[in-house]
C-alpha cells in the first residue's frame, strides 16, 4: 500500500511541477508578475519568498498552481487600468502563450522521457524475419497457455516444420490439421507440447494466444529524439482519433478517471522500471492534451478566449465569461463522474480472460500499426 501511494506521488509530482513551471516561465518571459508558485493544495508546509514570488509546498501533493498578478479579466467598469505587470494588461498573444505553456511543457516532459527510453532501450524491430520466435506472453484460456507454453519459450518447430523467426509462426499455425504440436526450448531443455483441436476457438481457429517478445535495436541520440517526438504525435493522434470515433459511432468513450489512473500506477509500480517511467511520459502527454481541450475552466478554454480577443480585438463580457466557466466546471465534474464509473466497471467487473485478446503494452511504437499477436 505504501509503495503504491509513493508511486502515485512519484508519477504525478513531475507532471504537476513541469506543468506549473511552464506557466511560470511564460509569465517571466512576458513580464507578468507571479505572486505564488505552489506545489500542492491546502495548508502551507514550507514557503520562501524570492523577489515578488512566494514559492510554496502544501499539504496535499496532488496538484499545484501559479498565481499571476491581477485578475485574468479586468472589469470594464474598474476605476483604474491594470498595472503593467498584471496579467490583464498584456497583449492577447502573451496571455495566450501563458495559458497554453503549461500543457506544452507536459509535452516536453513526455518527449524527453520517450526519447531517453528509446536511446537507452532502442526501438522495436519491425521486420518479423529478424525477430526470433520467443514467446513474450501466453494469454490465459487460449490454446498455447492451456498446453503449458510460458513466456521466454523459444519456438523451434511447429508440426515438424522448423521455425527460425516469428515470421514463420503464423503460416505454420494456419496450416494445422487438427491438433498442433509445438517444440520449444526452455532453460536448455527441448519440450514438445500438444495443443488439442478442442482447445482452439471456433471463431479464431488459428489463434494460439501468444505474443512476440519484442527485440529492440539501438539507435543514436538524434534518431532517439525523432522517435520520442513521433511518440508524442502517435499517441495524441491515437487518442483524438479514438475519441472522434466514439462520438461519431455514438459509443461511450473509453476514459480513465482518478480511480483508473491510480490503479494503473499501482500495477505499473510492481513491474519493470522502464514501464513505470514510460507511464510518467504517457500521463504527462495525457494531461497536456486534455488541458488544451477548448473547455471553459481548462487552459484550452482560456486560450480560446484570448485567441478570439486577438481576432475580434475585444474580450467577452464578464457575465458571458462567468457563465462559460460555470458550464465548464459542471461539465468537468460530470466527465470525472463518468470516468470514475467507467473505472469501477472496468476494474471490479472485468470480462473473463478468454474474451481478452493478446496485446502488447509499454513498447514504444515505431509504426502506426502495432505488432500483432498470434
């Protein structure tokens, strides 16, 4: 339990800090005074004032904020004009830059993490002829797992046909007649396992239920950065496409709320370090992307207002802004409630393992099409 709580803090802290630092840096660059730069909410545990800014660490470490000087929208009936260092006194493009820079820095963090992981671990080999037939996963209730196939097994023969690469596994499985014999090497021993005809699914008669153990190829720093940036593009495109398809096909979007995120962190904390670091990058990207949605109360909502100010040369009235912000707040609450409901349904009312296809997670994608399971 302690490890999971610590993992949540370790994952969320850099995401929050980098987001707020993005806002802080934008304020500095545009001449906006920052009154407070806080990590966390609630009671102040530590603070230090340097210049005009009070730097704080608060009791609840999930979140944070940067407080620029002055209101975001200066009242039209105010007796005095906003001071030069206040937020409302700046040009629309300075305000636009300030509100989106937090999300942009989340993307920077994600790109740095993805690039570092690619540089250290490499990129997956996409040519199946160069990938050894090593089992990375055997899915429960599928023929291979029922026959005793385990991760790490090297498939050397299928029904008497020699296998030298992953490229040869699917054709050999598809050519089966009745039961299937797999010869594997495991810890220096050669074993022959039989997959009976009755173990195969009638709808997927050639599905063994195994996934490849990915092979990684080392790349240089320049290519690593390129792949890291591609990861940001790939996952953003994938997420937005999935949401769009959900709306156009009138299907409920598959969202993760606070419960789901904590559950993912909990599971990842007990796995490999590379997957844990990858998760920080993914969540940072998700936070950045979500904050750019043009929903009132989010950074993207404010950015839309200031963009309209640049086009129309005037801000909406205070009444319109307040109504929009209230609507955005209630919409956000409903979204969190829906996502939490989906989390509970997904975590506590799981489908049977037989209904779950073999998948691969956490391996950096180098193509729009993920590697397939057999």
